[in-house]
């Protein structure tokens, strides 16, 4: 069961997961991810190791679930609802990725390079699901499948945000989001609309 299905989860399970996730976030302010052990997380959350393993198989799964939950909360708080028809929502999603990556780096203890693949996996999973869901609600007519389109758009957004956060003296996220969304949004339109868009460029 994914963290996004938490509304159907027993409140006691949700509470235990939240304790573990918050414990991990506190520890990452003091230690590198490599130095954080499952015992550390359990003690910080004031639970035992058995409770940890009842919810997560390892600390990597905890990190990915924590990231996915926090990123989804950020989008929800900003009212990002994407139905595939509005480039503004796509732009807001990209700004959200940029802001989340930037905030995550700022709160960490030193360089946390080992976390990057797990942040990437969690965030792209959330973004891909949002885009895929919007495409399936449309009358999608394209030679490219909804899955391939969602994957392409997801990696375009995440790749742009990742490059942005690594760039010294970078421009505001909103500016790069304007540029990238103009490039990416046509990919989410039916082929006929894409042809019309290309003729207007």
C-alpha cells in the first residue's frame, strides 16, 4: 500500500509511520543518511525496531515514502491540480519540484549524495502518477502511449529541476518553470493540437 492511500489506513498505523518519518527528518539535520541506522530512527521515534520493520523493510524505503508524502503535501498545499489542459498547473508542479529539492538540500547535514536516487525515485513516482492519471481521463489519441508520454514529461520536469538546483547563481525557479513548461506542455496535447501548436510557433 502506498503512502498516498493513507486515508484508508488505520489511524494507529498512520501515526506510527508519521513518527518514523519525522524522526528521519530530524536525524538528517544532524547526520548524513549513510550514518543513520534503523536503531537511530527507532530511538528518535520512541518506538522499537519491530515497529519500524512492521512498516518499512529498510531505511531506504522509509526515505522514499517520506519524500513522496512530503512532496505530495507540498503540491496539495499549493493547490496544484493537473488535468492536462492547463500549462499553469504544469508550471506550478515544476516550481514545486525545484522548491522541494532546494529545501531538502538546505535542511540536510552536509552533502547527502546517497539520498539522491531515492529522492528522484519518490518524486518522479508522484509526478508520473499525476500526469498519467490526467492523460487517462482525457480522450488520448496519439501514437505514443499514455505511459510513455507520462514518463517523458516526468523526466523532463525532474531533469530540469535537478539541473536548476545544481546551478550556481541560478535564476528564480519561476522563470525556469515558465520556459520549461512552454517546451513540455505541447507533449501532453493530442497530436492534432500539437500540429496546430507547431504552426503557431
